[in-house]
């Protein structure tokens, strides 16, 4: 090869028929997953039309009266929905900010443990709450912060706070804090898995070179480890923002009560109550669900664009 010249190689194009002939078992295995997505995800999307109808189960999609944007007008002018929207935004902000950091800190602490056996024990113990059913977790929380619960008695006797059932407290931000702390306890171990995996890929040569230059453990943590795992951090942040409007639905549904709807009701639980409550309103519920999906999509796309701009890494 002449000096200064480079040789380029073209990858031959393979037709679809030829690829199918080679890999038909893979395509066959794809069929059940494809049918699952079509039947349970794409076909039900036709139900969006309920948001623009005065839907009646007896009349069906094609027999119900078309009302256009009336359901959305009723939705955005309803006091309950505006309260649920406020609660959703506040809980989402708290969860994405304060609830996003503990798994990263926990992953850093795990990376500093040198005893491998003790490290595995810590990881296993931290993962266990994630596999406990939401009903059990909420029941434990209710028992601990009931009027005669151990945490309530501790807050009353040691810190002088009022003896009460904290889940029934209607003041802001009591319920939000309880939900945040419960979510951290339940998900900090499971949420740290991605960060632990990312930290394990950081080159040890970088840490050795920094140690030779006199950097201590904390300096290496913030100057080497954190920048190296930043793409993973941003990826998890993008996913967290995109799902912020829907996460915690089961927990909130089990924790709240009519007296705390003003501080605990979210868009997701509001949609559920409109669809399956005493006075079911499927049209209003469909409008609320469509609004929630649009907001979630916008948050996902926006946070992904922000991640691409700040770190040159993104989900798509």
C-alpha cells in the first residue's frame, strides 16, 4: 500500500430475503414478542378516541357521541385535577432531585468497601426491599407511623412533635416526605446497580496515577470516578424524568385516603379514580391519561436533548 493512502472497505449489502433465510429461527422467536406488543400495546391505543367522545359502554366507540375537546376543557377546569397536577409536579420534582442522588451516593460507598464478602452482603441487603410487594411495604409504613407506631412515638417523645397518624396529615409536605423516604428505602439498592456496574468499568490505571500524584480517595472519587460514570448518570436521569409522572402509582394508591386527596392525589391516581371510582367517567379518564402520556413524552424528549447537549450522550 502506497504511503499516505488509506484503503476503505465496503460492507456488502445483504437482502432481506437472504437475511431471513439465514436467520429465520430468530425471526420466529420474535413473533410472540411482536404479537404481545401489538395486541396489548398498539391495539388498545385506539381507546384514545374516548377522550373526544361522551363515551358509553353500551354504545361503544363508534356509537358514542363525538364531543371534541369538551372533556379536556372539563379536565383542566376541574379543581380536583388541578390539585392532582400540582401534587404530581411537586412529587416528581422531589423524586427526581432528592430521590435521584441517594443511589449514586450508595454506589460510591459500595465502591470504597475493600472487603468483597462484606460488600456482597451490603448489596444483597440493599436489594431485598425492592422485591417486597408494595402492599407489604405500605403496611409496614402505616404501622410505623401510625398514632401509636414506633417512629411516631420516637418523634413525639424525643423531638416533641405532635402525636398523630402521619399518613392522615393534610399539611404540605408531610405526605410528600413520607413517600420520598419510603421510595429511597425501597429503591436505593436496586437503583444503585447501574452505577456500581459503571464504576467497576473505570480504569484502575487512572486511580493509580492519581494516587501517585498525591490525590486522596475523595479527590479520586470526584475527579475521576464521577466524570467517568456521568453518561450513565445522565441516562438514568433521562429515564427518571420521563417516568416521573407515573412512578409510585401503586404506593400512593395504597397510602392515601379521601382526607388526604388534597396533598396525595396525583394525575395517575386521579385517572384511576375517574375510570374505576363510584361515578365512573371513562371519557374524562381517557383525557387525563392522554394528557399524562403527552407530558411524559415531552419530558423524556426534552431531558434526552438536554443530556445530549451537556454530556454528548443520550438514549436516542
